[in-house]
């Protein structure tokens, strides 16, 4: 399985949660900014994990927390998507 770019992930997300929105519409553009801002926040956190002041235990706890948070969000979105269709 090939790794997806953030753009590819965004497009899949957008197709699922805002299928009728088009590029250039406020909702589409603002959601895309928020999606990429979230990716940027995670990227900067990943950089910090490598810093000497972050212990391995802290890094593992952080990554597990992020994974849990993302899975919970995905479950919520899938429930909402299922209710709409």
C-alpha cells in the first residue's frame, strides 16, 4: 500500500464529509485549511518528540493518545456518515 499525501487524504475526507462542496466555496476552502492545519500540528509534534527533553515514555504516551484521539474521531465521522446515508 502506497503512502498517501496529505492532499490525497484531504480529498478522500472531503468526498466523504462534504461531497457536494466545490473548491472555491467557503466551506470547502475553510475545511481544507483546518485539515492541513491539523496535519501541520501533528508534524510539529512529531518533530518535538525527537528532542532530548522528551523521554521515550512521554513520546509513546503521546503517540498512543494521538492514535486514540484519531480513532475516536474517525468512529464519530463514520457514525455520522452512516446516519446521513
